[in-house]
C-alpha cells in the first residue's frame, strides 16, 4: 500500500518559516520524482517545487528564492523548507510522486494546512 504522509504544517506570522516533510512508503522512492503542490481556497492546485530522481530542482516563480525542496533517499522523505512566508502562501500543501521522469502524478498525500497571518 502506497502512502505519502505530509507533516510540518501550521500557522505562523508573515516573515516566518516552516519545514514540511513528506514520508513515502510502499514505493521504491528512488524511482520517483517528488513535488510539493498547494491549493488555496477557490483556486486550482499548483506546483510549488519539484525535485527529480537525480536531485535537480525546479520552483514556481512565486516561491523562488524563498522555498527549498530536498530529498533524503535513505529516509524516503522529501522536504520543503519555506522561509519569508507571506499571507499568499496560505494553502493546503500536498506531496506528489511521479514515476521516473513522467509529469503525471501517480500518488498524492492527503495534505497539510499552512496558514500565514499578516
């Protein structure tokens, strides 16, 4: 059974930091690209940051320079370090896994709420 379990969400003030974690089980982690996506109320889910099997990273323009994605293959875990948080970063953050180099998300986590107050 495949599971992606996010943790680390919460409520912080603008300018603060949070670190999200996503622990994967039931998959051969090193075979998957991983990504963090978010969905704010009334908006579509968007890709925030992604990391390939080889460690290449990609960020949306809205978070570039503030967020850092990383992965620990030994722990089957992907992280999202979020600094200089803004109220517009408020959303449910989801972890996604895509097989090899595919852009299609094969597995999703259930999400973790991030709320930034001004």
